[in-house]
C-alpha cells in the first residue's frame, strides 16, 4: 500500500458529537469480503506482527487509534510527573518514608495494613491488598459501609490504616474515621499534595499524606470526569508502596516468599523454581566483597544493599543470610570473625555437583543428616562444583525448602 494512502495518526481528542468519516455501506452478496471482514478471519494475520493489507481502510480506524494513543500518552505523562514529585518534593518523599515506617514498624511479626476506599478507589484497594498478600505483607480490605455494620471488629491495636480517596473528602471514609482509635497510624492516598488541603487530614491531624496528583483533569483530557488518570496514579503508587515494604520485610528472600505464595497460574508456572542446583546457587562473583577486617554491622549493611543477601571476604569466607538474621544487637559492633558462627570458611563448605537435580540433592542431604546432622544443618553451606571449579554457594536450608 502506498504511503499516502495511510490515514494520519495524531493525539487529537475527538469529541462525542464531532463529525465522522462516512461509514462504508455493507457489500451486497456475492461481493468479496471487506478488509474488516478479512481481518476477522481466524487464518489471516496470525503469526505476524504486520497487519493484513487494507486494515487501515476500516471505518473509524484512525479515530480509534488516536483516542487510544491520547489516553496512553496522557497517563504516561502523569506517571512521569508523579515520579518527578517523589524525586523532588519533600512532602511526598517524607510521606512515603513515614508510610513505609508505619507499615513495617513491627517487622511483619504482628499488625496488618487495613486498606479502605469507595468506588474505583475501593477497587484499587482490593488490588493492592492482593499484591501485598502475595508478598506476605498482612493486609485486608475493609469496605467503609460494612465496617460500620460489624466489620470494625477486624481492626486490631497494632494495625495501620490506609485510606484511598482521590478527593480526600469521601463521605463514607470521613464517617468511618472517628471509629479508628487515634493510636492507629493512618495514611491517606489522595490527589492533594499538601496536608492543609485534605479534609481527612484536617479531621485526623497527623495522618500521613501520600500524594497521587494528576497533571491534567480527566475532564480536560478526555471530556469526561471518569476515573482514569487518577486510578492509574493510585494503582502505580500502591505498587511502589507494596514493593518498598516487601523489600524492607523480606529483603533477603523476597523472590522465595512470592514463589511460596503464588504457586498457581501462569505466574506460578513461570517461577516454578529451579530444577538443578546450578539454578539455585549464588555465583561467588555476584556476592559483594568486604575487604580487610570488618564488623558484624558492616556485614548487615552490605547484605542489605546486595540483591542476593550474601557477603564474602575474597573467595574463602562467606556469610549467608540465615547467619546474618541470627545476629544480636550486642554483636553488631564486634569484628565479624569474633562472632561465633557468623563467617563460614572454605574448608567448612560442602561440595556438590552443580548439575545435580534438586530432588536428588534433597535425598542426598537427608541421607547424610542421619550420620552427620551438624554438618548438614540448614545453616551450613553447599558449594556447587563443575570440573573442579567452584561455581556458586547456597544454604542447605534453602535447598531443603
């Protein structure tokens, strides 16, 4: 098809009552199928990213694509603005930090996040709770109307409240607010960027503000005030909060936590876990190295900043996540070498073939535990070997899990 036969695509907003290109009348039998009919054929266009020739001659094609591109580009722009806000604005940055601190203040050992909202904000809240749950962050969705009819019984003394309201003055949430004890940390995700403008914060001073503003009103952008840009901002900010909290609570084994809680469906199949030890082992060179003498607190800091949660000194000493988690506050200032059981020298590593199947390795470890239980405890280290060379390390407990 010649280039000048393609309709021009742009980012215009087409109003509902604007003029349309005249529709092509339906062909009379036995006329050949129109291009649109050809597109619907189950055999046409499959297996190729190139649309069948003639697709862009369909009535309204250009208008449909222009409308879609305008929505996508508008929401992408608003997300960019939201990113910039959290990069530069002290109120937004401080609010996000305080929100994560409130949710993680008990280290995940007790307390849960209570999420509440109405309408589209409620749907965003339900999705957020589903994401948090899959990341092993205790949370529930509390519908504000049902809360006033008995569901307030789910709220405990150690909980944190997260309200989602674009306007910041949703009537159902304002009615619910007095029934939350003032000792419960409260967070409001709203379009307001300053606490003084939010009605929820005016009625509950000290509420943490999570701004989710939009750079243009939905009416100005699309001609209708339907929640679109605003719900995208709330959805994205909720995801940011979920990941930040999960990394704080499960920084060492976040992927394993998600795998354990999401074994089904396409996602579960895609992350169904390793089949061989080589897939599970952490390559030695991927482990951050601390040189010279180092303290236990330096180990913790390096492990926290590392994606794998391990620390090493050269190629002969490693510190594994399980051993790091057992550190006490009193041991933090001690040299790592002086903390009993923290560092694992090379001669204590248990060698094993990198190509061994995970199931076979588990059976081997079980059999070895009958005669050498201390050497094959969960805290001890397996080192995968390939042609006499060290490939990676892993905890025995991780293999057995």
